C-alpha cells in the first residue's frame, strides 16, 4: 500500500468521527521561541493545551511535518546507522480538546489497526504508564488482546513531554513485533529491542510542567496521538527498511544513478543519510528556514554538509543535492505542494550552500589531517571549533572524520568554545508579548475582537476587558479599527476615548490570542461604569503605512521578474516612514538591476491599478498561483490581495485602493543580511519625494562649490579625486624622504657596547615607528638593538627593535615590559619588535635610561 493511501485512510477514518482536518503547520514554528523546529503534531495546538486560547473545534485530525534534530528530541546521530530513524518525518495524529478522552482514543486506535488495516493482533503489544490504572482497565476490556500483552512502564517510556517545559501527561503506546518468528516474542523486548516498533502513541495531556519542573493540572484534559507515517507504511508493506518505501525510493534511485553505487541494507548508510537529509532540508527551506551560522540556520547547514560528506564517501565529488529535488517532489507533491512552488529557491540555496562548502572542504580536510597527526587518538574540542569557525565544518562532520580514524573528540570542550562565541555575538531581541496568565478584568467570558479597520479609521466600540501591566493598560474591544501588528506591518497608533476617559494607544499586539490595545491612561480611571468608547487611529500614519505595504507587494514581484523566480520574501517591516524587505538572493544588486526594479514598481504606480481583495479557500488560492509567504501558517479561508495581473499574494494587511496613491518609490539601500539573504530599504510617497529633493539640493551645492554644470559634475569630481591621489602620493614620497634623512642622522648616534650596537635616545621629530624599526634593522644588519622614545598625540611611546641574531639572548617583547612600567603604561609585541604606550611624557627620558641599563646588564 502506498504512503499517500495510508495517509488518506487515516484522515478519512477520523473525519468520519467528526474530526475536522487541520493542515500541517510549517516546520519552522510560529511564535514559539522554545522550538527550533516543529517536532510533534501538537506544537500548533500548544496554546490550546495551556489554556491561552480557546479552540475553534473540539476535535482535529492532521498529518504534521516534523523535524527532530535538536534539543530533547534529536534523531540526527541515528539517521543512516539503522533503516528506520529520520530527521524529517510525518506525524499522523488525532486530537481532542476537552472532548473525548481515554476510552474513545483507545477503542478507535484498536478499531483502525485491527478492523480497517487488519494488522496481525498476534504481533501487537500495548504499554501504559505505571500509575495509569484507567488506561490499563480500558485495554483489558478491548477484544482480541490478552492481558499479558498489556505492559506497564515508567516515566522514561510512558510519560510524554514535548520538552523541558510545557504540556505533558501519561501515554499508552501500541507496538508491533516485526520479527520473522512469532514464537520468539517476549514482553521484555518491548521498549528494548528493535524488532518491537512503536507505531502509535496515545498521549493523555493533563499537566503542564513549569521551569522548576513542577506539574500543574491543565484547565481541561486533552488527547494528542501521534503515529509516524513512515513507520506504519513499512509495517503495512511488510518491510523493516523505511528507505525501500515509495517516500524514499525515487530519491534513492537518483542517488544510485549519480554515484553508480546500488543501495543495499548493509552498506547503504550514505544513501539513507542523503535521502533523509534532503527531505529535511527541502521542507525546512520551503517553510522559510535558511542555512546560516546560528540557531535554526546552523542546524540546516550542519545537515546539508553532513549529506555532502556522505555523498563524498560514495564518490560524488560535484554538487548534486539540487538534482534530487524533483525526485522528492514526485513523492509528496499531492499533499505538500509547497516544495514544488518553492523549487527555484530551494535549488539555488542547495547549490550555493553545497558549492560554498566544497570550496572549503578540501582545505578543511587537509587541516583536519594535520591536526589528527598531532593528536594521538584524541582530537581537542578547540581544534574542532577552529574547523567549524574557519572552514565551516559542523561538529557532526568532525566526529564522523574522527570515527573514521578511530579517534575521540572532546565534545564538552567544543561546546564551551561555542558558548563563548554565542556570548560575544549575543544581541537584544524585541519583546514578543508572550505574557502568561493575564489577570483580566472583564464583563464577559468570551473575549474576541472584530477588526473593522480595512475601510474605516474610527469606530464606536465596547470595552470587553482590561488589565494593568507595569504602567501600561491592556484594553480589549469588541471591534476595532486598529491594525494589530502582524505580517511585518506595524500596528496603528491613536486614541480610545469617551467623555470621562482618554487613552493614548501606543501599540496593538496579539497577546496569547487576544488583541490588546497597549495604552497610556491620560485621563480618568478604567472601570465598567462606562464601557462605550470611540476608537480612532492616526489617519495620516495609516495612509503612509498602507502605501509602504502595497509597495512591498510590487517590489516582491519586481524582484522576481528582474532576478529570477527563486526570489522569496524572507521578512519585512512596514511602518509610516519606510519599508524594509528581506529577500533570498546571493549577490548584491547592480546599479542596472536597481534601476530596472524601480522602473517596474514606479510604472505600476503610474498605471494607478485598482487593488482587489477577495476571501478564498487556501487550497484554491495556491492552485491559482497566489503567493504564500515563508513561514506563515494560514487558515483554510484566506484573504488574497490582487494587483491586477501583476501580483497576487495572501495578505491580511492594509493596502491602498489604487497603486497611484503610493506616489513614488525609491530604493535607499541593498545590503547582505546573512548568507543568501539580502535586505532592501525603500521609501514611498512624500518620504521618497523629500529624499529626492534632498539629493537635488546636494547636487546643486556641489555644482556651486565646484563651478560645474550638471553634465560635467561627475567628470569634475573624478578629476578632483585623481588629482588628490597624485598629491597624496607625492606627499607620501616627501614624508618618506624626510624620515630617511632623520634616520640617517640617528644611525650616526649609535654606540657600541661589547660588540653590540645600541641606539638609545628620545626623538623629538614626528616619525613612523614601524619605518624606523625596518630601516634600523636593514642598515645595521646584525648585533644591533634600538631603544627610542617618541611622543605621539601628547603621549609617550617607547619602541624596541633588534636584529635577529640577538634574539637568543634578548627579546624585544620582554625588554618593552621594563620600559612600560617606567611610563605607567603597557605594551607588547614580537621577539624582534615591540612597543609600549604610557601616560606621562615627563618620564620618557628616565624610562629610556633605566631600560637601557637593564639591557646592558644582559649583553
């Protein structure tokens, strides 16, 4: 049976039991800083389990894209070693949010397995949590399973937790014996031996674990079940090797064609690693993750480079990962069309990253071999970090190379070096407004806000709830014209008021699913004696914001037309002053490209195109070519912003009615944000006109200063630059000649002591100490030492220089330490040249004398 048939049958089974189908959330989690990647089906429902938002449905079924490569759930090291671990996999699941609980969950799981899929009951085993008598008793009443196949286990195996904190609870698992001899089954093999595969985990979520490890009851009991699609498909097809399934087979075939090495279970580790990692990379990139040197991006880069290394082991020496993408698309396109729609970007990113790594791989391997030769079976963590930092070697790759040479690598030392680097590069992040357990003062249980601000700037409304946090008031209204910050567009500012109360609205944020107007109270006191208000945004600010927002849509499509369809939006910021647009592209925009992008955008503005907004079914919109943005989780019903035949995007933001309202568009800058991601900053409307006026005024000033016309201005500036360079070179030659004359005079002041030539004095003239040292060593050649004092910027400097033949008994960096103390300063340098700086010029002569006396003692 094909994997897509099994997925469909699972979903249809629960649809018949009144479970609405919920599409998979992106593998890049939205608004959850605790996760790098979605690692379970329940991630998108976490706020429901925590009681932070109420569900729109009491039941759900889906197939969730999952990645487990970091944190508590990390399968990276297992991939390829066996034939059933994966970094990317699909999790089939059904949920109950305060609806049914253990009885129905267990009965339905058994029904699907034994009545619909006809799994052999003589191979099935069931586990429950050691203290969960309720589940144990339910299983004992299930038909066709004997009591001796119902086993109890402890926290490690049957108490499920998403991470170190968060929702958790006891679970019941169904295992399947995959061995060939049924008589060899033994209860001690469950959760211990590979022949017993866990198929389905039924999690009964009733607790939340806090940062201190304490458990507290959730507001409602929930059910979260998870079954790996790859694993159940292997059982249904009577094979233990997941990589022989239709999900992997086309990719494996392509790897065989490229490498000329046929896959087999015994020597197939490279094929398994490459095919698995390709899936993880493509799904991550399609959902907005980009390889980089930190966080989520670093994980992608590690995985990609691990795949390249395994390709190298089977003789693939050229870039090849991108050539596997079509094979992946053929396996998932019907259910996950995002891989195909983002194919251009994925291919370009894979090619760029693989090429980047291959350019450093050879040098890195040489360096690894050099270190390994000196390491005597132990590879230091510092050396591993140097390979990572200089040559881009992920630690996994260093471990792999070490294992090939039977060497151990110090992982703790590597982590210490990584932590030092993180501390150095740590940056402040904006508050995410994730506030737990807000103590709302409300007059209604249901707190929901209807946004009516697409077509109005002012509205009558009722206050539903409020609270005070620090010195700010959080206000919830029944309806509002205020846009809540999302999708890169900042929130509106304005006021909420009535005859007794005046609130200055500073920000509007989604706090745990509630639209909160964050305000300063300027007049009156809040209560529900008067709950009717007027809400009014700053109209001029909104007009500027929506102009900038529509301009980002025009810019996005213009970038695709000029640079290629691989360009994807990777982030944005739209406020009243400017727009910022992050996009995927590997090279800096040329002047010609900037001109063409601006021309296309401004032509669409001049055409004064009418915008149309429609509400459509998500699937239909995507099939009709509407652009969905990276990392966004869309509902089944979406809003489409259509700029004639030029641009169609899913967007909930505010926009102009016609493009002509934007006025004018000008790119201010294009800069690199990270590897493969660039950032454009631009202005529209009066801001861009003011900018151009400012440019024109500067040009007028330059014309006046230089006595040039507009046509001759550039040539005049070029001529000035050329003349200035000539003057600088001439001055540099004169300075060198002057310093050479000074040095020639200084050489005459050398004295000899025990056959050692010594130059020791304070120099009043301004001279470059580096040139002085080089000339001294060149002129004297051997048996010579220089110890001179200089004054630079009203501060004393002492320079020590000596010829190489004196280094065995004298070292400049040791001599300079003596001098530094004499001028209350510090210094250092090399064996042949060192210098020190101090604070008191008056001490310079004495310092030279004291240091010289110490040197004479050592000669």
